[in-house]
C-alpha cells in the first residue's frame, strides 16, 4: 500500500463535478487532517456522496484536485489509491464468506500475513466466530461491521463511510455510533463519514462540513456549528432555530444592536449591516417571573402570548406568539413539577445576548 | 385421511373442527401441486415411457409399414447405434451445438453486459432488438442467412472483392455455415438469461471490488462473472439443448451427407420410413446423453452454491 | 395475377410452405414427442372393404384436405369454391392441412386402420402416397356416373400404374422433375443427366430430396423404364451414381424446394428440380433459368384427390371432383397455381383468361413433352421401405 511518507492529510482543492448543467459539487475546498473523524453532513442531493465518490475514485472530477499529502490522486483509478470505502448497504460480496470478503483487498495486493490480518480485524469487530458464514446469514449490524472490517484491514490513508448506519434501526444505530468511534480511535485512520443525520455527525465527528447545493456552507467543530451557525441553512439543519428579522443599529461594546419588531436586541459583534436575521435556539430562551423582575441585566427581552404547550418528558415545548404575530419556539427543561406557563398566558422571555447569532437576511 | 374417524367426545366439537382444519392444511400443498404433477405426468412421463417402449418394438410379421409389436428387443439399441450414419450424425450434432454454444456465449455476454450496464436509456430498445428476431419465423430467418452466406450473397462477394478469398470460395453450404446459423438462432436464448442476471447485479459490488484494489478484469473475474453464473448456466443450457436437437440449420445451411444432424435423421426415420423403433432409439439416446451432459455441467458449474 | 403482386415476404413464406416445401419446425425433441404420441402396436392389416353409408343427401358437406396455396384465392375466399357452393348447395370445409405426405400419413393412418372418421372426405396426396392408400385399402372407388368429367383427364395421366383407369383417384395438379440450369452460367443449357457431371459444375449441382424424382431421373438416364417394376439391382446402380456424385462433391446438396434460394443466390447452377418452381422463379426474378426434361426422360408427379375409406359424403365429394374437372373451372385454378393442369380443354378456356399462360409449356405441356415424362411405378410396401431406407442412408440420414 502506498502509505504516504509525507503527511497523510486529505486536500480537496477547488473540486467540482457537474452533470450536464447541474453542479453536484461546486468548487469545494477542504482540508481533512490525518487521523481525524470528519463528517460530511447535508440533505440528500447536497453533493456529499458525489464528493465522497470523487475521493474514492469512483467518480472523476470535472475540475479541481484531490490530494493525499503531496500525492495527487485526482485521476488515479479507484483500485490505485490508498482509500477504502464502507458502502451504503455494505456491498458485501454475496458469493464469498466473511473471511474472503475481508481478505479480498489483501489478496489483490498479495499482502503477506493475510491470515493473521484478517483474524485480527475479525477480532476487532468481534465476529471471529462467523468467519465462514456467508453475508446473507448475518444480521444487519454484523454485516455493517464486516463492511467496516473489509475496508480497515487494508489500512488505507483515508476511510470513507457512505451513510454506513442508514440501514440500521435506531437502537442499533446508536450502538454502532459508539462502536465506530471506538474503532476509529483504535486504528487511528482518517474517517470521512457521509451522513444526513445531524445527530450522528455531531456525536461522532471532530469536524463537520455542512454541505448544501454542492457547496460547503460551514465547516467546524460540532459545538461551533451549533452555537454559531453561519447561515440560515446551517442554523435550521442543525437543530431548531428561531429567527427575528431586524436592522443593524450599530455596535455596543462586544455586541451589535439590532432593531426588531419586538424591540432592540443584542447579539455578538457582527460585520453584517442593514437587514439581518437574529437567531436564537429555543432551549436558550427562558421565562421571566414577571415583566419587570427576574430578567438579568443586559438580557434580550421579548414579550408574547403562549399559544401551545406540549410536554415531551425531558422538556416542555412552548409556542409563543410575539407582538409582531411571529411565533417562536421555547424549550424549558423539565426542572419543576408543573408548568411555567399555560396556553393564553402573557409571558416575558429573555436570553443571554451571547446566545444570539446574526444571519444574513433572507 | 384418518383423523375424523376417531370417536369424538360430546365436548369435542372444537377438537373436531381443528382436526379437520389440520387435515386440510396438510393436504393443501399437495392439492396445489396436483395440476403441475398431472401436466408432468401426461406430457412428460407418459410420452417418455411410451418412447422407451417403442424403442423396444419389432415389426409385426407381414404387417403394414408402421406396424410394430412390443417385444422388448434391447438389441434395437445396438443395431441402431452401430450404424455409422447415425452415430456420426449424433457426434456431429453435439460438436456443432457445443461450438455454437461457446460462440453464442462469447457474443452474448458482452452484448448482455453492454445492454444491462452501459446502455442507459437505450436499454429497452436494445432489448427489443435482441428479441426482434423472434417476430420472424425461425425458418425464414435461417433462409435469410442462406441468402446472406450464398455464393453471390454479400459476405462472399465482399470477401472476394477484397481479394481475401479465391473466386470459387463458398461459405454455404458448410459446417461453418451450420454453426453460424445455430449460433445466430440461439443467441437470444443465451443473451436474455445473462442479461437478466447482469441487470440484477448490484453494480456497487463491482465498485466495491474496484475500491478494494481489483482492476476491472479482476473485478469481472472475481465478482461479476461468479454472480452472473446462473445466467450463464441457464443461457448455455437453453442454447445447447435445443441446438443439439435442431436440424433446420443443418438442413438449410449445410450440405448433404457431411452436415446432417441427428434431428434430421430421427425425423426421416420416423416420417419417411415409419421406422418408429429406430427413431425412438435415437431420440431416447439423444435425450439421455443431453440429460447426462446437463447434469455433469450443472454440478461442475456449481450454481447451487450461488446466492 | 397474384404472383406479380407478391412481395418478397410472401414469396419466402410461399417457398417455405408451398406444395412441396416441408420443414417441420420441430427439432428432435419435438419429433420425439410426435413419435411418442403416435400409437403403433399390432393390429389387423387391411380393413374390410365396407365403407360408411352415404349421407350426402341429408348432410350436404365435403371436407377437403389440400396443400397450401393450391387453390385460387381472392381476399381470403376461394372464388371457384364459392361458385360450387352456390351451384350445389353443398357446404365445403376446405382446409390446407397437408404440408407433407409423410406427416399427413402419420396423422391419419391410425384412424384409417381402425376405421374411425379422419375428418376428411377428400384428401390430396402425391402419387406414391396415393399408391399406398390404395394398397392399404384406405380409399373408396369413384363412381364414373357421378364423375362424368373424369374423361377430361389428360391421356398421359389416365392410366397411371398405381390406379389404372383412375378407379379411385383423380389428378389435382401435376408437375415435372427435370434438368434446370442457370442460363447465364450455362448458355448452352443441359440436355442429359450426364451433363450435370461436367467439371465446370462441381459443387454447383443440387438434386431433389424427393426420392422418386431424383432416383427416377437417374434410373431413366441408365435406361430403366420407371413405369415398370424396378429391380433392387437397378435401384442400387442408380444410388451408386448418386453416392459417387455426392462424395466427389459434384452434387453439393440433396434438398426440398429450399433449392429456390440457392438458385437465386448463385450457390446452385444446375440440378434435377421441379418445373413449377422454375416457372415461379422466372416470373419473379427475370427469365434466368432454363428447364428441360432430360433426353432420357424426366418424372411426372401428381397430387391426387381421393375419398378416404372413412368418408360418408361420397356423392358430394364426387360432385366436387366433377366440378373441378370442368375445363373452365380447371383453367381458373391453373391461372392461379401455375402447375400442370390435368384437364383437357382447360387450355382453350385459359385463352380467355390469359393467353400468355395458355401458351406456357409449364401449365399446358405439349403431347411431345408429356410423352417424355414418366410416372414412377407404384412400389410394393416392402420394396418401398427398402428403397427409402437405402435412399436415406445414401443421403446421410
């Protein structure tokens, strides 16, 4: 295997793939450090799978480059690059047993010590006892692990996972998320995980690239993406967001003041001017005891009427209609016996301005 | 059907009902099988037995042509099969159909591959084209081949114009023309099952093989081919079996003595000569050899191992 | 006429299915099932000569089995047959059920033997099969009073060996087998059978798979009178000649009327073939081929109408036969089918329809030509079997 002597970081440089007039992937630049667990997150059709296939060599880019360290693999054949893939639905060879499935890549490269390598990886995925079974005789979760083993046994510079957990039920998916993370830590390979499931991406990845319409909307650690979404899309794709339209009035210390229909509100300093949208997550908003007391100094305050309240166990979800008739969501953690407010109550809401974020107006 | 005979206690109404239901359930599969078994019995087993019996008959002394009596004369087999005309035609039939099967496979596999995996939107159209010859009678198609391969037909004329062959060169009639005809006529039977298996093939498996360092050729040999073996086996059987018994091609595209296939011999002995025992001996032998060959082949190809 | 309008597809179909073209589409497996389905077993020989009572008066019906494309047809109807129905009030169930003498025999001989109605009141079979039908007692005699037009039959056909005086059969249509050659390749033509063996024709000669026509012409060329009983030795000598020419490759193929394609595509330059086909070919492809009876003589074959022993519509059947022996009716049929018309006086009637056809030697041969055409002797059952066996072996079957 071409184990790169140089740095094994993966670079996508100005990578583009068009199908006819449609740009599936539109001038993407990404740097994925060696050994990281990287997620490409986005809705179906956003270009994440096409990106993955270009890295795997299953799709040829229209323009741009794919590099591993200094090694340009843009046009290298799939079988010629140190990249392996865990396919959606696994793509295990139905006519070969588990052992042969896993040994497939090793045999192609006449790797010595094949037996031991296969046995080691079977142990890693805890399926040594099923080595001579056919894939069809395995459960979905077991097949998933075989697909993973078949890829990692080759010690690729980059391991691609294409919606690897998509076919599993919820419970198994949570288990496998933990398992995947464990294995990634253990083998230390670069994992690039393509998914449309934001929770899956956030719980496993070090870094997430959120893709939409063929471009990377935002790149960052899960926490950053959640707390500081840069675009409306990211804000709404990762969790739930309330947005209030307004106009930038001017700076105020570390903050920028925005004039909205519900009053003046503050958000962390932004370069944006003119019309903006102020975003705040529902769980950041709190109920004030009364209109005058219980609101910390400097908090953003709005008033409204509760129009709906639903108790879902860990929290209660309220819908509050503001003065400008806009409805926002408010999640209150279930710390009290009973409710903060009833439908029809006039309420005062507040939140720490540092939890607001500015988004370009739509 | 013994359950309902058992004396039933007064409180056993429930039990009776369930026993009856159980009986019905047990018999249902056999009832469902019945039409198929009847069909098989009437159209296969009985004719087969009658064929076997007929092969062991001898002429009625002083009887009319076509009158035979059952004498269980196994010597018929030795007498018939020792005639050079007959065993030569038999060997020739298998040789021709074997070569035609191999050729058809070599043509059909890439063809089916292209249609199934590379044709895109043209796939339905190309499939229709594969089947299109069926819209014209088998015999007419073969006659058309005769025109194509004839002395003044396009193939020979072109070869002669290019000075690739001598002026008196002919393709028809010849063994080659017969084999070409067989190959052509049975090509759809080879193509369709292979197409079906290729069409069903999960191409992600090929991508997976590529991803796991297999070049295209190795991916084909290790993944595509083994997974489409059921289609290959079905196609070769659908070609080899009828081709062995076919004689239209040898009749139309062959010459005389040296290209006769066994089907023609059986036909002539049966219809022209009313020599039913000899025709039966040849039919039964032909069928037995084909069955044995198929059995060996299917075992060797090991299709039962495939998913 | 219809012939000129035929497109090539119909023409090809015709050559496949016409009077003498038989190709059972069944392969060996199909043949095997036919074979298996055909009950043989013992059984008495000739059924006694008692025939079903004639129900013609009460049940006005004739069921007629004939070859394909063997009766004038117009838009799915048979004009001459329609006229007959109108004239007599007899319903005719006309079926093109004969595509080969042997397979037709295979289909009906069991019922004939056990005297069960075969479903036909007239069957149309070739001389040698007519001979077999008569020998086996499977035909009913014709009543001369009910078929007065019988006397219109051509003299050459009136006294055939298998049915002297036409007691049980009447010719439907006839044809010759003789020498055929491509006029471009052989401008000088062919005169004798021996001309076929010239070196220039090596691999270019084809002969008929109809044993009586090919062997008949060879026997005639060896000075044997084929209208008289043929000895085993004479037959063997003729077959020897055939085998020699086959193994040397002079004759490239023994075949049925598929030879037409070979003539067209230049594979065959000459052969012992049928006159009727050559007439058609010349009409369709330009006057490219010559036909002549060899100097030593050619064969005259006929298909013959006869009433099978199981028919109970004898009188109606004879009325139909009589109708088709009216010269005017016979001419109408001949104008469509173009085989030799067996009815005297039809030539004069043809003048009114198409003078060109009336002058054709293929449809109305001269007395001189007819004198050189011989009908193969009716063979006795045992000899027929023996000859057929030898013949099949010689041609590789």
